[in-house]
């Protein structure tokens, strides 16, 4: 790659990282190019697709943050404490970094590196859930899909409230966690979402085509 192309690519990476963190992974590519001071065509010539740009600038950062949340949760001696830590930490990441929300819900399946991060995060979430259930602390009918549905709704509500009540998500998460304790469980009126249903719902909520 020529020196000028390398400089443009680095400027695009920096601009993309900033805008993805501000607006999520759906941030307009034209705005990324404008912030980087290059043409829209230059962005496509260097990266080709939105997914390639996402993989370039988001995958490693998302992996570091989500892996750390899961590791810290699983390291807690108390399984319920680890479960609540994980939910609270990921929800807070969604508030402070909207791109994380798109990673957790797997909104961009063609971003291969990002999807690997997403799948690893989901596998860790399953271990955290099952550990809390084995300890008798978490209601036994709670599923990974239920957790991802919670993350999806938290992402939308926290974004809507960020300017008027930026900490409102904490109250909602606290109510939700109290309802997930095993001793609070009552029979549920419907089955959990399947993985396919979950991704369809998350795509609709996020405005995906």
C-alpha cells in the first residue's frame, strides 16, 4: 500500500472508531469519510464494505471488553454475584459504547471477525448463566436468548434516555435482576425465543432491513 493510502486508511480507522462509539455500528459511512477528510470513494477503495471496516476497527476492542467482563464474572466466588456483575457490566458497556450493543446482538453477520467475538461472548454468557443455575441462585427457566433480549432492550432504552436520564438503565436492570432470583420464579406464560427469533427481533428493533 502506498504511503498516502496508508495515511488515509489510518485516518479512516480513527474516524470510524470514534463514530461507531458515538452512534453504534450503523453510523453513516459518508460521515466517517467526511470526518477522516477523505472521499467516500476512498473509504470503499480501501475497505470495500462496512463489515470490513467494522472488523478492522471494532472486533479487537469489543473482544477485549467482553472477554474481560466474562472472565471477571466467572472469577467471582459467588455464582449469583458473577451473574449480576456480568449483566451490569455489559449493560454499562452498551451505555458508554453503543457499538458494543451491535456486537452483543450480532447485527452484522457478514463481519466475520466480529461474529467470532459475538459467538465467544454468547458462549461465555451461557457458562455464566448455567453456573448461577447450578448454584440454585438463578431461576432454571432463564436462557441465553432471554439474556440477549434483555441486552437488546437495554440498548434501545438507554440510548433514548441518555440525554434526560442517563442512569435510568440502572434502575431497570436492578428490577430485572430481582425478578430473576430463583426464589422469585413463577411459571412463565410463553416459551423463550429461539435464536432465530431473537436475531429477527433485534434486527427489527435496531431498524435493520
